C-alpha cells in the first residue's frame, strides 16, 4: 500500500509527512522560534464543522480586489485589557474546569464561524501601517464583541498571516508593533504575539511556559534544559479558561501552481486539556487544567501521542510507557472503536541511532506484521538485532491513502533468539487479515485471526460472498519466487462460499494474498481484500510444481458470467494415478467450448489428446496423457448466441500425471460445430493398434437431418435410433495401416449436398 499521497488534487500538506517520506519538507513558514516548538510531527489539519446556533455578528461582504481596509477613527484608542478589567480567577478556582468552553465553540453557527474565519483570512492579506489599524480592521471595525469570536479571529489571522509581509511605519520600543516585528525576526514567540493581540482586543490571556514534544523530540527523552522549552496560551472566554497554541496551528500548504499559502490546524484551538497535555507540559501545574495534574515523569514516560490518536478514538491496551523493553517477540496492541472497520493502520520502524530503516538490505517493516480484529489492532515484531528502535504508528479512514501519525514508541531489544529472526513473507501489505475492501465488498469469514496453521502441509480458508465475484491468489515466501509457488494456492467458488486451498511445498511461513473485484462494476481491476500468514510446522513431502504465471490457474471472470460450474474437479490442480481423466463442467445455456492441452516440459500443444463433448447440461473433457508429467488444460467458451465468435479463456487446470497405466491414442480432430452440444458414446478412438474390423458409431448430433461416416470416399449412413441420436456399424478392416481418413459428417438442411465434417479420425 502506498501511504504517500496528496491531501487532495489541489494541495499537499507539508507538515503531514506520510510514513514512507520523512524527507518531504519545503521552505519553512519561518525559522523555528524554539527548538522543539515549530510544529508537531506528522499531523494533518482538519476542517471545523460547528453546529448551528445564533449568529453573533454580521461581518458583511468580502472586499473587492484593490479595496483598502477601513481606517480607524480618531476616537479609537488601544487599551489593553489589564488596564480596564478585573483579573479573572485562576484556573483551579473554577470547579467546572474548561468543559463549558468547547460546547460554546460547537454551538456557534456555521455561517458565523465561516464569516469570522473568512474575515480574518482576508485581513491577513493586507498590510497595516500600525498595530492600532490592524486591531481596528480585525476586531473593532466589524463590532465583534463576542469573546469566542474575538479569540477565533486573532487565532485565524496569526495562523494564516505570512509573517514576512509584516511592516509598520513607526515602531516604538515596547510597543505592540515591536512585538509583532520581533516574531518576524525570530526574536519572540507566537505565544507573546497572541497574548498581545488578545490583551488589546479585550481578552484575558496568559503566556504558558513549559515543555513540549515537538519536531526534535525523541521517544524516551527527558526534559531538563531551556532548549526544550516552548510557550503557548491560556485564554479566558465566557467565564472559563481554554488553551491555544497558535504556533503549532500554523500549517503550510502548496498548491499546484506552487504558490505558498497557509491555513490553521484546527486542533490547537481550544483542545481538550486531557489530549493537549500529552504533548504540552506547563511549568505551573494549574495550567494543565486537569483535576489531577500529571507529573513531569509521567509526561516523559507516556507514549508519544499525536492528537489524531484521539480523533480515531484509540486507546492503549498493552504498553502505556514510551519505552518498550523486548526479549524475543514484541506485541503492541491498541484499541479502536469496533464499529470503525474502515480504519486502516500502518507503521514505520527504524533504528534509533541513525534512523536507518533497513537491516542487511531488508526493510525493517518486514520484521513486523499488524492485524485488526474486532476493535483491537496488534503490531507483532521479531526484531533482528539487539538495540534501540523507533516505532511510529499511523492510521487513516480516508480513500486517498493519506495516513495520520497517531503515536510513537521506543523499543529496546535486549535479546534475540540464537537463530537470527527471519522477516515475515514479502507480501504487498504489512496489514494482515481482512482489509477495508474486504468489508466494502460485504465479505465474511469464520477465520478470526490472520494466522493459519497447516495439517499434513495443507490448509483451507473459506470466505462467504454476497454475490458473484472474481478472485485471484498469490502465495509468498522469503526464499521462493512467485512463479515457483503458483499452484500451491488455489480456490473454487461453490454457491456463496469461496474455498481457498493451500499446500505448503515445505516447512516454513507463507503469505497468502487474496485479491478480488466485482466484475460487473470494476472490470479487470483487482483489490487486495485479505492477507494471511500460513505456518507449516511439519516436514512435508510435496510434488514440486512447474512455474506458472500469476493468476494462471482456476476460473477466469467469464466463467461465472457464462453460468459455468465445476462438476468433477473443483480445484485447478489435479493429481492422477492413471494417464486418463474426464473433467466435467455444468452449463446453464447452449455454449461453444474448446480445449487446449499443453505438455509443460516441452511446452508443446497436444490438442489431439483432449476430446470435448456435451450431454444435456454437462460438458466433458476427456484427457489422454501420453506420458508421465505435468499438463496444462486450457478451457475456452462462449454462448452460442454470442455474435463475436470469440472464445475467451474461462478456466485453467494443471494435471499431474503420476503413472502411465495404459497406452493412449489421439482423439479425432473436432470441428467447432461438434462442440455445440454434440456427444460421442463410441468410438472415441480409432487406431490400427486397436484394430476392430467393425466399429460401431453411436453419437448425438442436435438439429442434424442426416449423418454419415465417410471412409476413402465410401459413405455409410447412420440410422436415427432416438431423437438426435444416430447409430450404425462401419467396416474399417480394409483400411487399417493405409493412412486413410475417417470422417463423421452431418446434413443440417439447405443444400442436400452439404455435409460438413464434424470429426476426423486419422489412422
């Protein structure tokens, strides 16, 4: 699965780095204000969707191109909030905590929220001669009085403003203009600017200093120096305190035309403190806004949690500390809502020391596997060497393969087994078990885990299907090529169940990939619907199979389309102890068929050793194998009424003839009209070694008005014994060894001299 992809056709999120492309970075919006805090790792912004409610302010129409911002009236004065209002109580004096704040945001009318955001974004595109003019344009020119909307406008402006464009005419020491310009020059912080703007907009704000787990954070590190410091804000809105990190909210986006623009990361506007404090630890515990503040040690020891962890409703089930000490296999488990079957997971694994993702030329992710079962996702690792690793886990419920980083661990592998662990089989995905497409197609299975154990080297998997579908399997092994494994995994459809049969060629682990589609709507495109780990812990003796191309064996899409079904042999691999076999298919309509027999070793076509005939609703393919070995039987078919006259492939068998028990002879050459519901009881073979002087002909030929056997220009007419059935004896004694042809001809009406040849014997 490709986990690298744009957020949409229009834009690429530069901060939301996908798992396999940690190097995907472009020019920064600004220099890092402090070493940890420039932006969180691997996070993608989400759009806000507030609920309906009252519109607090009408911000009017957007400005036209070239229109200048309004000028503040002479009566407007900048007055910081601290000089005109009483100070709010400290956060712990509010017993209800910040829980009332988020509902205020959720209840704001969508139109009002979009209006505030649109206004702030528009203001960010203008340059103002002074801070006074900026605050007038952003807040007071629109009579924004609601506290939440004021904070929202400042947050949006600061998160979207291109700081390189800031310029003021007059800058006095200690002025608000100086504060904003210092941010442009990397001399102050976003938190200081946000606090300044809030104060002059009439909002109580606090600058919160502390530690954060930012871009330079490594799982398991401790915080004990000023270089790890970061700052953010607390704001007092509607009688309660909430948290804001405007710096982490700044998002960079590049459009197709490569023009740089910004948008905010919504999460860092009034987040749940329980979530926010997973990455932010204030020096003053009261600004955690929690009833039971966590300690610095707890903050350092918890896994590195990204806010998408909470977006997907995840929880830790196995490891609650950021460092995992491993001896042998390591199994990390997360819980997710069981109703979210569309959630995909992925992971990245690298060495901590050099961020290398390979071990002796093998990707480290090959030493891990994941599976999701009923609300639990498990990550199983058998790490190849002692040392420290970094595990990054991703999740997605989108169709564009954009994954969000959800958490991060450090794994310290203390011991490995005496025998160096092997990577898991080289399958297309690290996600084992059913995929999201499995559920999208409405498939079901009784197999609840991704591991399948063989018995006597064999295993069977059943998948229930809601409608006719097309399937293809691939078997994977560390040391065997795909071509070497074709034939060891086959499938057949019986009713509403697909049976997958696996035969392990030797002891070891195998990856079983199952691909499928709905041919009615998806054509030939196949999607991987499941992947299973097949373990054979037995010493088995299996006949080596020849190399075959992927998807060669078994039914093709037209097999089901034409209403065909297997009758005698339900799996495409046939082992026979004799050198003759009859293979039967059932049909639901009149159908033309053709068969081709190919000796695998020589790749020689041997069509003379396969004979096709139809009786009632069953088509039979009689196969004579001249010698021991493998033979490919390719079947082609199309309805009689199909005007295209094309016969697509419908099914391929592989026949393993293990013993020659009798001499076999070529069948007669068949005209295409013979394959339209004709049937031969005798003689299937005419040969001088058999040498019967008189041969009885007993055939069924629908729609024939007359039937004759012609030998060396001598005609013997057969008699109609029953409707469509013709019989008669022909003396062949004088012709054995003469190299003459014996033909079976029929008259179907029209020109009474036209007797087309249906069968031709040569002896």
